C-alpha cells in the first residue's frame, strides 16, 4: 500500500488501509462485530487511541531529535551543559564575544 503524506494529513489513512486489507485481515483488526458501515470510524478510533497511548514516548523523541546539532560550538557548550536548550545555545553563541 502506498499513501501520500497529504492523504494521511487529510484523514484518509483509515479508508486506504481498509481498502487494502482483505476481509479476514479487517476482521482480525477490528473484530467481527463491527458492521461495514462503521469500519472507518472504528479504525480511526483505534488509530487515535494508539497515538494517545504512544504520545508519552513520541513527544520526548521528537523534542530530542529537534534539539540535535552538529555545530561544533553547540557541541562544546553542551559538553559542559548537557541540558542546554538548542535555541538558548544558539543565542549564546550568536551574542558571544571573542575572549
């Protein structure tokens, strides 16, 4: 299955997944008791529940990935101050004067 980021962001992931899977896979995913007319809604709810259950793990990972830098000055600052925020480190370097 291929899906564009635009389709995902537009909320079309559940429909596309259900269109890709066969009946047996859909039953394993949603259960036999979900009527066809409710499948998209049920899958959307499952996806939302999954994202919420993972948000405690996802948020720090996204934050740390955004805080990475290969700038030697920032690396040096963080050697002595490992919890230094990236934007603050950049401001410090931008306003620092040569010794």
